[in-house]
């Protein structure tokens, strides 16, 4: 499976997800599940919503050996 989240997107999801989990656990709320989903997306580098709509913030890696054209 190809990653569709850039590093900045992953870090942001982990930070926001962790904050949601902390607040939700303090208030004993089910919102912690949303935070957990964000943290999992950040750790794995994949977002199901992005994949569903064909969106990606990750840079495409098209620099395979032999595919570069000389100047």
C-alpha cells in the first residue's frame, strides 16, 4: 500500500489526535476514538478518506532507476 500523507500531514494528525485523546479521556468521552483514528493515520502514513477520493499530500516518487532523462 502506498502512503498518501506527507510528513507534515502525518505529524499534524499525530499531534491533534493525541490532544483529542487526552481531552476525551479527561471528560470520559467517545471522542477518543476519533483521536485514535487520527494517530493511526499519522503512524501508518495512509488515510482512507484520501484514498477513497484519490487525494494525496505525499510527494510522488517517480525517480526509478533509468527513468531519468539526461539534460
